[in-house]
């Protein structure tokens, strides 16, 4: 896995934090990667990513001591993946369910009451999922996403956020 | 069928043809829409300055452009400003 190693961490110091939180889109890619990275470019939901992204995400997440998420991210990811789940033969279905269960065991869920989110002036623009992420203010988590408007919101609120697409800017070269 | 990598290259090539060798090009977004790739790139460019004397104090700002690229032909169909309202 040396292809993603030290230079990445030197270029993006936020990756050195203790905890990672993947936004919904990346959680979907990560979940498919847990089954088979070569399905990533072929599944409709993940066609904007490649097997290299799957390998990179598996590697990145494994380097963090703590993994965090929110109930909304997990629910959204699962809903988005439902059509994909239906395409799987029983053996792979079983393997993926086991992988998801093991992953969920490792995740610390960050719950924010809906009434707190609804009080946020940005509710109609960003919705519950993004604002729950935006309420995740601590000094040890890096939020990784490909959602440009969300990145803008998080940066404005001084949260540690990384655009995953920056990590794959090398494809431009 | 154009790969993501090829689509990103086409977007970069188009950007450089229009703006010249701009600084610090980054990949910001990759999305698929019907038969097109939507690739957002950002880069650093000089901020427009009204006063001539300020021109010497060049200030760089990050600009965002979104490219629509045909997945079959690789043709760049459109380039728009990617606006971000926070």
C-alpha cells in the first residue's frame, strides 16, 4: 500500500488526526470496497470512483484509531446501496453483511437531536445529514467528503474537513 | 467510454487552452449525469484589480469551473463557473 503512504500524510496533515468521519458518498464507496474494490466503477452509485479509490479508502480508514459516523449517514448510505445489494448473489450478500456488521462495531455514532439541527438557520439549504456532520466539532476528527457545498459550510465553521478529490488530483497529471 | 481519468485530463487540457498555465489545479468534484461526466476543477488566478497600482500586489484567488464532458466522444460540451454559496 506504499502508493498512498507517507507523501499523502505529509501533504495532508489532517490525515494524522485520531478519528475519521466519512460523508455519505464516501461511506457508500467504502462499503462496496469492503466487498470488492473492482465493483466500484461498475456499480451505478459508485461509478464516479475507481478501484484505486476503494483501495485508498480502505487504507486510509484503517490508519485511524477511531471511526465516527452519524445515524443519518449510515441510514442514507444503506438506502443508496439497496439497489446494489439486490444485485448480489447470496454468498456475496452474506459476506457483505458480515463486513458491514464488523464495520458498524468499530464506528462511534455521533447523535445530534433533530430539534438542535432544526434550530440551525442553514437547515433548508443543507438538511439534517449535513448539519449533523457540521455539529461534529472536536479536535481529533477529520471529516472527509466529496461534497463541495458541505466543505464550504464546514470550513466556514472552522471544522477540519478534507476534500477526498484532492487526494486523487494525481489523476490530472 | 471515457474513463474518469481521461475525462479529468480533457477538462484540464481545456482549462489550460483557455486560461494558460494556471497555478495549483485541483480536482474538486467528479459526477456522472446521463451520458456525461461533470468534472469540477479549481485553480489559482490573479484577482481582478481596479487600481493600476494594486496590480503590482498580485492577489491570488481560487476559482472553480465545472466541465461537462461527453462520455462517448470525450468532447467538452460546456464549461461553467461553479458557484458556491455558503
